[in-house]
């Protein structure tokens, strides 16, 4: 552990506010701790309803923490009080959510440019970078289409490069490829790995798909059932660059897969 | 999914064209029937109670020739448009301000709802007492009439905004002003246009009713003046002019709406 971690989660806990006259809600997450190194591709696997999205929402600062601490770049994020939350932590934490959340009144390219535009950084250089990304994920020719005119996979790509285009050092991804067919998903995973290889960003990628967790990650954390805690941690020994399509034929895949599957039970 | 897809008939190119002509033909037939019914009414009840369509058209042509038509329309339009504009600005700004403070919003809401219950026309005599017989009393009534409609549709639009889009924008670094302009305003535009279209005829009606009471010109003044001299043709002509005014403004709103909401996926066949 030579380098200082970029992001540290310490004893994190979350329970939602109780409604009047009811028992306080159970802990969704409790005593959750892990850290992320700069440039690391961390995947988090867990059963559905394990609180994976809640965890990312707290790191992205759109939801409050009930106990514990999130330390980002050595700075503790004030996240108990909803009004003190700073979503995206000053543009340093990007978030690709499960729904694409594209703005329906903006064309594909204008959606990709949205963050750059609101940050007041739209110039020839950032525009060219965005154009490059549009081409890299095969959306060239669809720049002027509205989201409802795109397929599910294309919308996912647009949402992905919208976050990549403004270049936040950390990107959270919440099952971004869950709602597309298997073939499109493999293509999207390959796109993501290719883009990540160009610029090694820190990525925290949440999924319930063990194969996806292995194919993409340097390290995979396994979450327990509620209240979520780290049940296991596995370094993925598969060298990069990886080929997503035949990842399961690679030496070492089967062993890691079995171990993660056992930990999820 | 696939079963449902199979049962939906797929419209082909050719019927779409003949369908368009069918609709147009239907409209022409309805128009002829309406005019015939109108003429029949005129013949049955007599010219004192029911002006014949031809007389009304002739009267409108005469009013246009003398220039009185344009003076009256301009007068009515001036009051309606000004009241409409003030009401739109206030009806949009207030919900945006209340959005920033849920507690204030909760405190104010019952008072806004209660004041909405006041019949606006009932205020007219009191307003005349205050402001005299100029444009002001009419302007206040029009503004109040339109304000509540815009306020309620805008509030509903703001409540319907997808919070996930707001979160996305915040994470991307958007400030509150950008979120209001780029997310909230764009999301509520369809609600806003619905409000505009509901409010539009009411704004013109309110002006006309105001003109019945106090005016020296305007469509309402012409109608009321015609009534006083038992000029049924004049009353009918005024109503037709008012209707045409509303339809013309509506057409303009439709054009603006189509440009503003061009991104929407649905092809709207019925235009209100």
C-alpha cells in the first residue's frame, strides 16, 4: 500500500429516516470500510437490494451518511447534513447512474456537452474531445438525434461519455449496462475498457454480474446481504488488455468466479 | 410485448394521404352545416334575436373598411396582452421562488388557494372605485384571471420534475440558476403551454366583460353598445371578431410551442 488511497470509506452506515409512529428503518449499510487507490478500477458485486446504489449515492454526495466517514483526497466529506452535501464533490466525482438520465430536450451531442457547458469550459478543445468520444463509442452520425430516437445501448453510451467528456478524476458507475441485451453489454464493456486504457481514471463500478466484475476490475469487493458489509475482497489476476468476449476462457477466471460466487451466498 | 405488437395495425403510406383529405372534407361539411344551422336560426327566431351569417360578415367587412374593427381589436388586445404578460411573469416566477423554500411555500399555499376562490369579476366594481374607468380595472381582472392558471400549471410542472435529472446536473457542476433554467424550466414547458392555452380565451373574455362595464372602445364596448341600440347584427359581429382574435393568438402560441417542444416524440394530431 505504498500510495495514499484516493478514497477511503470508514465504518460507513446508512439507515433511512423513520416515518412517524414506526420503528426506525433497518440499517441498509453498516460498518462498511474499504479504500480505493488512484487509477484503480474497483468493482463491487452484491446481491440485488444490497444497498449498492445507496453506497454510490453517498459517495456522490446526493445522499446523507448515517454513520462513519468518507475521506476523499485526505479531506473528510461533510455528509451528515443534507444541506451541506456537495453533489459531485466540486466536479471531482462523476456518476454514471443505472438510468441514463439524458435530457430529453437536448440532442445526443448537446447531452454529452451538458456538463462542460454548465462548467463554463466549452471551447474548441473540450468540444473536440467530446467529438472524439462520440466517435470512439460509435455514436458518430447520431449527434443530432434526440435521446428517444436512440436505442437503449446508444443511450448508455451517450450517458457514459457525457461523464468521461468532462474528465472527473473519480467515476462511479451503478450497473450502467444492466438494462441492455448481452451482446450490447459485451460491446459496452469493451468500449469502457478501451476508454479507461486511454486515461486511467479511478472507477468504482457496481454490478450484480460476477462475470462483469471480473472482466472489468483490478479488484472486486463482494458485499454481504443487508446490512451491507464487505464479505470478501479479490484481486483479479487477469492481465490487461483483456478481451471481454472470451474472458471466461482466460486462465484464472474460473477460480476467481467460484470464490466470488461462494462469497455472495 | 410481441403479442401486443402483432395486434396493432400498421398504417401504410397511402391511407395516410386519403385520411388527411377525409378530415379536411369532414371539416368543410361541418362548417357548411354550422352556417346553415345559423341561417336557419336567424330565419326561425327573426333578426332581433338571431343575426344571419351574411349580415354579420357584411358588418365585419364594413367595420374593417371604416377602421373601427382595428381600433377595437387593438384596444382589447392591448389590455389582454399586457395583463397576460404580467400574469405569466408572476405566475412563473412565484413557483420558482417558492421552490427554493418548502416551508414558506407550505405557509403561503392556503392563502393563495383561498384568494383563488374570489370570483374575479366580482372585484370589478371595487376596482372601478379605486382606479376609475381607465384600462386599470380591466387589467387587474385579466391579470388575476390568468395568473392563477399559470401559477397552478407551473407549480404542477415543478412538482413533476424528475429529481434524477436534477441530481445529474448537480453532480455535473450545475448551480441553482442553471438547474432552474436548463432542467426545471425545460421540464415544465409542456405544462406551461397547456396553461397558456387555457388562459388565453379567458384573458380575452375578461377584457371584453371589463369593456361591457367601462370602456370607450374595444370589442366588448362594441358588443355592449350594439345591445343597447338593439343591433343584434353588431352583437354577433363582436362575438365573431372576439373568437377570431382568440383563434389568431392561439395559432401564434401553437407555432411557438411547436418550436419550443420540437424534441417531443409524439406527433400531436389535435391542436388546441
